[in-house]
C-alpha cells in the first residue's frame, strides 16, 4: 500500500475528455488500499467544478482530497492585500484573501484560459497595473509558470510567459505556489500523513510533476497521455521511476514494483 498523488489534467482527462480506464484505475487503486490525493495546477475551474467534472466521469472524489493552487494561495497570502489576475471561476476559492485594486502587498498571477470571455485577464492594462504595484514594493506570486498546457485541440499557450515578463520588467522573482514547488508537494504528503520518500507522484508533465516531486524525494510515474512528449523524456537529465501508457495501466504496474 502507498500514498499516491494523482495529477488531474492529462492524467485523468484532457479538456474534460476522460482518459480511457481512468475511473476503473482509481477504483482499483483504492481497493488495493492506496491512499489517494488529487493535486492540480488547474486555474480555470474551481475545486467544486473539478470535483463535479471527475464525478461526472465516474471517479468518486471527496472535495477534501482535491488540492488546488487556489488553496495554496489562501494559505500563503493570508493577511495580505492582493491584486489578483485570475480566472473568474476560481475567485470563490480565494475566499479569505483580501482582494484589492491598488495598494497591494502582493500581486498574484493566475493561469491563462482558452475561453474568449475571459481573455482580458492578461490585457496590457492589467499587466501594467500589476507592474506598477511591483514597482511600489509588492511581492510577486504565481499559481504556476507553465509554458503551455495540453487541450483536446492541441497545446495551448499558458501563463508562464506573463510571469517571466513581469519578473523581467520589475526585476523580481515570483514565488511559485503550485507544482513544481516543494511546498505544494510537501503539503500534499502532509495531508496524507505520508513520508515523501514513501509517496508516489503520477503525472504527465516531466517538469512540474516528475522533477518537482523528485525534488522532495518522492517516487514518480510518468503517463504517456496529456503533455507527455517522448523527446522531452529522452533529453531530460532527471528520469521518472516508471513510465506507463496511461493511468489505466497504473494498478498493475504498482503491483509489480511496490
């Protein structure tokens, strides 16, 4: 039996389209006695929406078992005045943070979205406001600095370029709240009361999931779905402990390797 962290996008589904065998694999992992926690960098959907989406795909999920970057932000930014450039869908998950339009202690950069109605989040005006707050001494935080994310229509430009742009313009370095930050993985292990060295991370992103988890001593499995690119694995200096075709093959793989 093991503690297992499961990424969501790219592992259980891609843009809402279920990965074949995902629901059955999660059920079998639980039947085998493994403790599961769902960890995601998703910034376009609230935790309630993520839970509903997974349950709609036949995956039984307790909301408390889903760890989001918005939740990490609430803990990290408690007591601070925050200018947040985030998707509207997750504003409710930031309850507990004082959101302001100016005079901020921190600037929080969310993720990019593929829906036209929210494409003004990273407008020049909003980024200029964020830059002005940084110039006045605010700290820069970001949910993640992903370069791109995988959709059913192909790779989609993500928020990392905006993070780097503000870092460059303001001469600051952003604090990353989600994967691959060690604090995010450590919080997940703590929630499962698990030793990182005895915990597995299952993901599709070599940088955020695999390298990030190995940074705190976790064991890792990379799936060949979502963001998986064989050439990236071949070039990488850090390799996962295992590679499976999809999460549908994970239960058998673990039975052979635990």
